[in-house]
C-alpha cells in the first residue's frame, strides 16, 4: 500500500509539469498570432489615416445669402476633416453682390487648397467667386465674366457701387496672381482689350480664351479628369449636397421671392381681418411670413430676436381690436416692419420689398371690393355687398306720399317748421320757406320721408277753386 501511494504521487507530479509546459506553448502561440494580426492591420490603418480627401461643393443657380451660409458650413467641414482640396462645381448666372463678397472672403481665408470647376457658366458674381480660388478649370465651351453690377430693377448700379465692384474684381485677380486687367474688363464697359473686347461691353471669356490669358489652369472633360489633372484620382471624394433646409433658405432669401412672400403675407392678413373666424387667407398670410423668417434664420441672416419682435408686433396689432386708442396697433406695425429689417441682410432689398408688398395689398384690396366682391361667391362671404336702398324695399322711415294734396290747419306758427292738423292727425311739417301764422289753411305739396312740405292757401287760391 505504501509503494502504490508513492507511485501515485510520482505520476501526479509528472502530469502536472506537462500541463504547465503545454499552457506555456499555448500562450506563446496566441502571442505570435496576435503579433502577426497586428502586423497585418497596421499598414491599412496607416493607409487610412494618410488617405487624401477631396470635398466637392456645388455652386448652382443664383448666388444669394442662403448660398453664403451653405458654403461657409461646407468649408468648415472640409477644414475639420483636413481635406486635401475643395472643388467648387460651378454653374451660375450670378446674383447678389454682397453674398458673393462674403463667399469670396470665406474662400480666401481657408488654408485648404481651393479649385473652381466651371461646368458651364461663371457669370457676374460667379466669376468673382471663381477668382478667389487657387485654381480654375473649365469644361470646353464654358464661360467666365460679364460681371457688371446692376440694381434690383435691372439697371446699372450707381457710380459708387460700380467702383467698389471693379475694385473687388481687381483685388481678387491680383491676390491669386492673375492679370487684373481682364477681371476689371469683366466689370467695366469702358475698358477695351484689342482683339478680345470692344469698349461698351463686358468681357466674357470662353474656356479657350481663359486658358490663353491664364484665367484658366486647364480644360477638362469632367470631374474625374479634373481629379487626375490635380493628382487626386485616388483620393476619397466627399460630395456636400444642400439639405432641404438649405434649399428653402436659398429660395426664400432670393431678392425676387422676398417681395412675393411679403405680399402674400400682408394680403392674407388683410383679407382675414374682413372675414369671420380664422381661415385660409390668414393661414396663407402667416405661413408666408413665417417662411420668410425661417429661411433667413437658416441662412444665418437673422437671429431669434427678429422672430420674437415680429410675434410681439402681431400680438400688439391683435390687441388693438380690443383696446381703444390706436397706440398698440401703431407700435405693433412698427415692430413688425422693424423685425423684417432686422431679419434681412440687405436694407435696400427689404425696403423695396415692403413697398411692393404694400402696393400689391392696396391694389388687391380695391380689386377684391370693387371687382370680385359682387361676382365671386367666396368674396361675397367676406365683403358686404348688400345695400339698404329704396329699390330693395328699405326705407329709413315711413313715406307719407298719400298726404300730398290734402288740406290742413296750422296749430302752431310755421317758422318754417311747426304742426298742422290734417284729418284729426297732428303732423310735423315745414313751410316752403315763408312764415305762416297759426290757424291758417295750408296744403301739403311734398312728402319725402319725414319731411313734409306745406304751402299756405291764400284767399285768391280759394276763389280760383270756386270758379
């Protein structure tokens, strides 16, 4: 028994040692596999961190304040992600000068390489934006230029505004090492360039002409070819598309749309004032005005203080219906107008838009009352078209036509008004103008409502009747 016990102890020690050796081999194997795995993924991680990123940002349609805010957000995103380049995919007929100045300034401030890819047109404000980028590439047949500044009515701007714009175009070209004479000729009709532009026109360069004068760094067929030209064909392309809110902001801040919205808003509220309850006109009016403020808020042109001021103004106008004096209503109107100026980035645009809205509202109100009020069922519900005239059977008082020709006796002297007794009825009358003494015979010659006119019967009149 003793030997067997000793043998069992020996076997246990032997197997325990073997287990420890096996576990050490397993640990070494796992560490080797982990090391091999890390070696395999490190190159891919390094490659991912070193991957070049290119942001493609569209500049399409009209340049307005809403576009400025969108471009600012896109550039900020590219900066935060350390993009290698920002390509502005451009096709615009131009637009708001102040918005173009803001966009150009933001592009100039970034350290990220900027490229304009003119995919059709870079006209007016678009040409200024393009000149602020580091490089310009164009597709064949595209154009850049025709950058004369005009006012809201389509006429040439005043001399001061033109001088400022020409200077801005010149500065943008010089900053990027381009010959400023062509930029100035794009904005100044008086500058002539032999063989390219005559005096009296704005310079517009085709893709070929722009390349010849170094206003284009090359002509490419498409965006992929442009990436190859820039040596970024292997870069990751991030396309920054406008959100629904961005599109609304761009639409609402368009100088053409602003007066339309304000006209709908004012007209809708005016119609609502003359109709019972709160219906479609009021909803349309408030929606148009709220859309105006929403678009300007998204575009970064307005703060919530302008919206709060607008709401206070509307409440004061409503209060005017319950409080006599007119002070609340006047302050409310001033608050509403002030809120619109506060929300808009351009005092001239909002001023013109308000004048247009007021004019449209006045004309529309006259048309609604004079023209449509009697012809359309909807407007008959909100406009009083009935009148209490005699033809419709309405009288202000009883008409005593049956009294004409009757004879009565004056109970009082007529000076010229007094009382006459006719068929035992006391009647208030007036004489034709002369004084008639008491207890004189008179004849009723006219009855117009409450006005009954009498004439004295003289003895000669009685004799004529007897004959």
